């Protein structure tokens, strides 16, 4: 059931929400090739909910207690009706997303886009980039679970050489391979979350694809930033890997020069050694390394709240596109230089990271297929079984 090289072994135990035919969604963990019902396994009705929010709101001490219990109980014997094959379940959005913020934390990605968009500027990074984690606020309601079709967005775009915009479907539809960080417990308005307290608030990590309409984005983003070019859809994997499962994946971030202001200074390693894979229509086209990210998840959360902005259970913030220093490590198609998404194209993100005791742990998949506005597309991939 759980071979030594399994990405869903005892060192992982991610959280998700599943259903079987005729049943309501309930919380689960994955162990090997089995999806285990947490309400039955732990005899706790908080997991009979159709989302993880109630459990996440219980806080870090409870998260640690449950993880300890799971480590023992998944080995069996299992209660009747607890275990289901991954091939027999439907996975759902794992939590109700409260607010959503997307960062821009990769120096390599920001530099690549800077060279593309500002070729005459000798410095591809804007002046503030190395002083703060840049971000924008997105739409929580357009975050969808892996396997949901993505409808090609419409909006205004400025054709090359034109003086006035036209309206219609995006012709430069792109992906952004990212990680999402899920807030389990938030901070009251008027307070902040220090970098050193980030682990008390971050429940877990998930694969994330911030679909992007580059042509719509290019016309609209000055002066207030992305809007319609980003707000139409983002895909999240169905499994949330607990932050505690990633202790063995902790690494230092790249050297931050100039030194960040004191509220962003870190006393511990907050980078993550997570390897991603981007598959486009069945071919792996890139392998972005999260370890190359300049700003850490702890710094992102500290900056997000330093002005007194509140966070709450179910808030989601994403890393921004993950790109490494090599051409085969980029996290977006615009950097890859091989064109943009056509109707019927399918993109799948996968990732793994070092786990305890020499294991590796998996993050499931973030999968989506592009569908035209009028519904004419290739076979829908909605609610695939999960996602190995």
C-alpha cells in the first residue's frame, strides 16, 4: 500500500476534500494510493465538513496533534468505509478561499519580463523590487480545483501598431507555475504577523497556476496593475501539504542584497527546496526550482500584514511565477518563447520535495484544459480523479 519511494508516504499526509458517488464532500488525507476519510479515521466531526476551514481555524497546536495522530492511525487497522482508492474518488476545492493575493517573488522571472517589456532599460527590475515583495490582490472566487476547464477570457487588447484597443478573446493566454500558501489562522486588523511567527499562521502549501492573459494584462495594468488579465481563473491542486511536512525541504533563500528592512529580516532558513514540472499537452517543457525564489513565504506574509491588514482562515497568497536561472527552468510560456495556449491545450503542474528520513513528498497536480468562450473545446478534464 505504501512503498518506500511513494510520494504520499508517512512523511507527507496531505489534506484534501473528496467525495464518492452519492456522498457529500468530506475531508481526507492521502496515504499511498488510498484516500482516507478523516472524520472516520480520527472520530472527529470537524472533518465531516465539505472544506478544511473549520479544522484550520483550530490553530497550530491542533494541527500538530492531528498530524501525530495521523502518523499512527494511517498504518491501520482502518475503520470500515474509511479507505477509498484514488481512482474511485472525486477531489474538490480543499478549502473556501477567503482572500487571495499574488506575489512576484522570483528575481529570474521579474528580470526576464523586465527585459521583454522594457528592452531599453539597463536594469530589468523596477527600483522597489529588491526592497519589498511586490504583489496584487486577486479574486478569491475564481480559484478552482485542479481538473476544472479554463474558459478563454475576453477583454480589451491593443493590437500591434494600433492606436485604439479592440475587444475579444485573449490571443496570448499563458500560465504561471506557482506555489500557494494557505493561511490557517489570521491576525486581527491593526496588527501584523512578524516573520518569526509565520509558521504559526501558515497551514500548508499547494501547487498553483495563475492563468494569465498577457495581451489583456499589457493594455490594462498601467497604472493600477493586473485586473481582467488575471481575475478569470487560477487553478489550485486538491492536496494541501502541511507546512510541518516540509521541514526537510527548508533551505536558505538566495542572498538578499540590499539587506531587507528589519521587519523583513529572517533569522532562519525560509526558502523551500521544491522541484516543479510543467507539462504542456503531454510534454514536459520546464522544471522550475522553487529554491531560487528571492522572497520567502514568511516575508510575503509579513509584508502583507505590516500595514495592519487583517488575514483570516482560508486566505491564500501565491508566490508568483517560479523561474530559475536556466531557459529550461522558467514558469511561464512567455519566457519559454514557444507560443501561447490554444483552445484544447492542457497544462499540468506537478512538484515534489525532500521529506523526512530521505523520502520525497508529492503535491498532487494542478491541471487545466483551455476551453473556448463558446464551449467548443477538446474533451473536458473537469474533476479528474486525482492526479498522481
